C-alpha cells in the first residue's frame, strides 16, 4: 500500500510541476524554441512543439506523437518492441534473450549479465526533450489483476537561462501466474540540459537509477498437478523453488560537455569537442534460501545446505574525449580516446581493470543515395590486443527501398562471468580463456512502405563459448 502511495505522490508532483499538459505535436522541426520572433499568428495553428533526442544520437531529432494513435498501442511488453524480438519465461518482465541468435561485439570489460538489458533505461538511452511549454506524458497499462501493470512517464520543461529539465520513469510490476514469479523493474532518470544563447556550448547532466528483480520457481515440480480438479488455480501447483531471486541494481551519474568551434562571422559550426565523465556503481546478485537438503536441482553447484548465493559488485569510472566535425567538404569524422576503470567485488576476489581505447570514425557520402562509414577502436592498458574495425554502406534505391551492408572484424575478451564464478563467498572456478577473434558480415534490405525488412548475416569466430 505504501509503495502505491509513493507512486501516486510522484505522479501528483509531476502534474503540479507541469502546469500545462499537451498531447499534440507539430511535425515541423524547429530548434529555435527560446528565440522571440515577430510572426503572424494563425489562431488555428498548433503552437505546441515537442521533440526529443537521445544522448547516444545527438544529431537525430524525433517529433513526439500521440501513442494512442499508434497501431502498436497494445504492445506493452518490452520484449516485443525491438527490431529483433526476444523470448522470455512467459511472464512480462522476466529474463529474456533474442529469438534469433545475435552476437553483440562488446569492447572493453563486460560483466556478463544481460538477461534484463531490454528493460533497462541505459539500453535505449535517456530521452531529452525540446519543448516550448511544460510537457507531461503518462501511460498506465493494467495487465490482468491489480498487481500486474506497466507504468511509463516522461516530464519536461524549460527554465530561464537555457536550462531544461527532463525526467524519464517506467515500472513493470508483474505478480506472475504461478508461485514465486514476482517481477519488479523500476527505472528513474533525471536529466538537466544547459545550452548557451550562442549555441556554442551544451552541458548534459544525467542521473539514472535502475533496479531489476525477479523471483524464480525453477519450473513445475510435478506435472500430475495439472490433472487435479484445482489445476486452474495455478498458484496451487507445486514448484521446484520458493526462495530463489535475482536482483540487479545500477546507479549512474554522468556529465557530458560539448563545445562547438564556430566561425565568428557566419556562425557555421565546424569542429566540436565532446567530453564525458561518469560514475556507475551497482551489483548483480542471485540467491536461493530454499535449497534445504535437495541437491538434485543445483547438482555440482550445491555447496551449502543453508542456500546458494552468487554476487558481483562493481564500480566503474569512465571518461572520454573526442574531436568531431567536417575534415574537408562532405567528409566528416572524429578522433578520440576513452578510459574506463573497473573495480569488481566477487566476494572471493577483487579485480581491477584499466581499459583504454583510441577511437576513430569517418563518414563519406558518395552521393545523395550512397553513404560510406568506417570505424576503428584500438585497445591499450588492460585492453591491449583488443580491436574493432567496422565498415558499413547504405544505398537508397529509388524513393522507398534501402539497402545496407556491414562488416566487423574484432578481437575482444570473454565476460567476467565466464572467467570467474564465486558461490557463497568461495571461488568455484577461475578460467583464463583465450580471446575471441572473429568477423561478422551482414546485409539488410528495407521496404519502409511495407514495414518489411529482409536481412542475412554470417558470424565466424574462434575461441567462442
């Protein structure tokens, strides 16, 4: 009850701050929201402008649209909202993995726990809004019963002196259909954006708190329960475990600063300096206090009759600096360096990693319909020997068909979870696996007017798991 009251308080607070709510939009893009202009006013025109962008794609501006008009309004499950659909354990918010096999190329230290990535705020990026009046968007989706629901909420408003506030919040609460299936995911993000009047400097501060929890029942222990008269009451069906749970928690503070070197006369943007500093801390934990004397379920992992526990805590300090812009006419690129310090607490061991990467990107438009891109990433420090070379090409065929191809050649490291396992505070295994070396080739043909994509890919990798 108190948790529900707390959620209502947050919603009411956002409503009080917003003063005015609007769910309409103007499809004409504009960035001059704070500049006074002498124009003739159309009394029937919609003067509300709502646009948003992600920190990972600052140059891509999207117009906000009323989601109730979308044909995907009924799709509330995040595992059904991606280009490649995921399958989970049958419960909204449960651990998920791609239906079609994919191999993300992870450079640097990978902790190895990705079962809940699709529910995290970090995976899709924090959303900053460009608005000319306070904006509040709220979605509540009941999913069968009072305890099963999905909440999504965004709030944005401008303040004086070029300061803007954006808040992202979403929550999945799923009780489940059987015993010990409770799922609770909560993401909260707060962002402050400052842009100077001359449009030469932008500063972004973000705070993100992400919590993923799920109870695990281990499956049905006796299939004959489905034959009893009370099988429709699924909560009465016997299960393997009653005390197993997973909890992932992440907290991030991040500052990004962008400075544009402009021509003092024409005000045209040339090179830009982009710097990032972030601090992230959190942990991954699995525990089961209901093991008892049953050794069959966990097999060799059974170590203690009091239960089983796997824990990995971490602290990450990250900084990067890159210079980007037009090298010559129609040729753009960037060059930069990034550093990440990782401190991992495995209970049995403390690991320290210092990853350094030199990054380079280049883009060359051959014509209005052909674009070439290249990227290189070279590792130093703890990442010595790691590299990524990527090239992609995009073609526009006519006005409605798009063809793209991509090739990746890489050498990286296996995740921490593959090399180290600690159970109940004691080292269970420790490996020194050889680094993977591989290549990926893919192609995709898109028909936007049909909402159809056809793709093919090939992966060749040595020392794979």
